[in-house]
C-alpha cells in the first residue's frame, strides 16, 4: 500500500473517532434528526453525502439508536417555504399521511405528485418570483383549507 493509502486510512480513522464522540451529532440522532446528523458528519469529516449517510447509520446501529425512516419531503412546498421544517410543510405532510394515504385516490395522487414534483420544485427554488407565486396562489389557499377542516 502506498503512503497515500496509509494516510487516507489514518485520516478516516481519525474522522470516525471524531463522529463517534461528537455529542451534538449523537443528540441529533437520538432526536430522530437524521438529515441534520448527516450534515454535521459532513462538517466534521469533509466526507461526501453517501459516506456521511453510511457513517451516521452505522453509528446509530453501534449506539442502538433507532433510525426512523425519513419522511419524503413535500418538494414544492419545501422549495417555496425554504425548509422541510416550515409549519406549512409539516401541515401538508401530516395531511398526506393522515388523509391522502388512506384512500386509493389519495395514494394515486401522492404517487403522481412524487413523479412530477421534484423537477417542478427545482425550477421553483431557482426563482423568487415563482416561489412567491406558488406559495401565494396555490399553497396558502391549500394550507388554509386544511387548517379550516382540522379541529
């Protein structure tokens, strides 16, 4: 093995030690905030997304931290509101889970949405005008309607 290979292995071992002992990263995992834990791992190690994700998942296994499956993100709403944690996005996600996914028509709608919305959201997130337009004339009325039906 070349010196370069040994250096890479040594560097990887140091990085593994850093993430295994990073209390903030551990707390993120324990709170079920996997995406943020992966971002933290990338900050600490300078690893790519795939390596950081694998490391976080292994770390959770080693520490017996249950990994919840990440909820797929309301792509268009996330693009418009700027965060998957915006209250409007959370409300839409809850509506999807509690209402849409419980009927055949709703499941079909969600499937179609997930087929087309990633490409639409990429266009929307590049334009302030489109974000405001979609939020104001599509999402805000939808969110208000859902809120009015929720006790």
